[in-house]
């Protein structure tokens, strides 16, 4: 059963709700097949009447159309068909989400999971590296406020150097440097250390360096003029402490009535090892020279200096070498006695291998005569030949590493660089001189250790170092963290 509304005329006033309430309730419900329903026709009168009437007619059920149940079934079928069509369209657009391709959907899910874990892994690695770097920097800053093991031992060493206690059976007269093994390293800018001289001795370095400036007949020690103080002099930092140390290492006892000849050096484990005192002339060489000679008098008077007697080299506990503006002409002026030796320019040594003495003179290198040209160049003769530098006037043969060899890119030596090192070492040793490169790279640490290992392997006699602990321990294996710690 159905309801059909047929408006007769809707131009008049709207139908009121009271009119609709007059439609029988049976109109809105299904009726048995044999029953007919009334068809409500709304007959609106014209505006003049101001009301509406409802006319109900009986209409056979066959004319009413399908029942509400049929409409519900039809509507449900339509909705199902539309929903199925939309799902099909979505599956076509996103095949990975379709039920027909579960394998692809699974692969996509696995791939997303792997990518997600890879990203997390990379982020975790970078976070860990950052944490490690932060800890290393924090520890490094913290260690600045604490002296290292050599500094602590050096302070104790300095105190015990002025004391002699033989009553204790654990001590003996020459135990000042007990258990210290001398190593072929040079304490670069030694005066910068917390305990100058003693830190190097405690580490085992056989060479120390002092930069001297002449002012008012006094030799002050410092890297620059602005770093000089009245108390830091060559005498207070090096000459007087060395005299005390060597006096202790050469005692007069009931068992030893006289000082040994030659006297013992500073190292109890190797009494014959000489300590090299490298004095860098910072002011004019000619003016500074006599002041340095005078300052060394306490060591000279006790026979503690290595010297040349006109024929031979007589070794002593301390070997003094002049570098910087040291004047070569004044150093060699005395042909019968010398106790200050020259730091020869390694890159200017002439190879006399295979040449006889008559041919050597033909190989000369003109040099401008000056007293303030720096290491190995001050007070030089008009020409340099193969015999200009020898053991009677020189001790070291030194040169700037980057200038003579070059930086090892990419972090290893080329064949050309290795050949240059071998040639320079061979030439210096043929002159009886000890090889020293200054200006070595100090970072990364693995590169520094690699350079040290190669130089020692190729016969370099003295390593110019800032890190005494690393240099004297000799453990120069390459470690991954050494590249950035």
C-alpha cells in the first residue's frame, strides 16, 4: 500500500500542519492486499478563502506501487553496488592495498620497516659519536686544571734534586733519575711546561730548548717579548738547576774520592748520555753570543760541557747547541776550543758521497752574509761546501719538516717524500751530524704517530715533540679514535 500526494493548486497559502493531521494513519503503513487506501489530495483554495481542504480518494493497491519493504530492498541493493564499485576503484588506484595483492602489501610493509630501522640506526650512531666527542672535550678541559703524571713527578724531582738522603736504604746518591730511560726526543719550547727542564728529564727526553732574549746584559727565556719576566732567565731555569743535578750525580763519597772523568750525566740508567741544551738566539746573534758564552761558565768550570779541543770532541754531560740567530762565524772563530755547537741547515748540506777532496770545492752554494737570518743562516761564509759543517763545529742538522719534505697527503708519505727523507738522513750522517726535523704535524694524533714511526725507522736521530708522554712511551700504533681525540 502506498500514499500519493497530488497538490491541486499550490499558488495559494501553504498547507497548515492541521490539514496534514487529518490524513488517516493507515496511509503511512502497509495494508493487506485486499484493502485499498485513501489517496489524500490537498486542495488549496485561493488566497481569498485563506484555508485548505483535504480530499481523500480510495486508490487500489495495484496503483500505489511497491511497498516500503520493496523500496528498502532496492535501496540496500543499490548501496551495496555503489560501495562495491568504490572499493574496486580504490583497489585499482592503490594496488598495494587491494586484497588481490597481499604479497606486494607485505613487501611494502617490510621495506618501510627496514628503512625506518636504518634511519634510526644512523641517527643512533651520530648521537653516540656526539656524546663521545662531548665527553672527550669535557675531559680534555677538565685535565687542563690538573698536572699530568710527568708534571707531578717533575715537581717531586725538582724537590729531591736539592736533597741528598743516603741514610734510607731505598735511596742512593745518584738516584735522582732512577728508573728513567733516556729517549731520543727533544722537548720543544721546554720553557712552556709547568716545570721546565724537570718535566723533560722525568719523561726521558735527551734534549731541551730555551729561547733567549738579550736585554740589559741579561738573557731572558720566553717565546715572545711579551712573555718575558724578570725571574725567567737562562740561569734560573736551566744553568743553575743543571749544576745542582750534575753535582748530585757526581758526588764525592768515601767510595769515590774524586769526580769521575768523564763525569756522569743526568740519567742514572745511562750515565754516558749527554743532555742537549738547544739555545735559540732570538735577538741579534753577534750581540747575544758573548752573553751566552758568559752564562755557561758554571757548567764549563765544572767540566760538564761537551767541547772541541782543536783535535777531538770530548763528550760531557751537557752538549750546548746554538740555533736561531746563532752566528756561525763567531762560533767557528776559535779553532782550539769550542763548547757551543751549530745547528746546521739540513737542506743546505752538500752530498760529498763519491767525491774526492779535490772535487768537493767545485760544489758551492752562495749565501748572503748576515747575523739575523734565522736557523742555520746567520753569520755564514760567502759559500758553503761539503766540509763547511762537520762534527768539530756542528751537532744538529735541522730543517722545517714541511719545507724539506712536505705535508703527507693524504695522510701517508709518497715515494718522493720518502726518498727526500732518506737522502737528507744519509747526507747528515755522512757529515757526522744528528738529524732533527722541526715543525712536525701534531694532529691528527694517528698522523703524528705515523710520522714519528717513519722518521725513527729511517734513521732520524731526534724527534722534535710537544707531547712528552706519547713520545717517550713509544706506543705509536694507529687507533681509530686518535684521529679526532
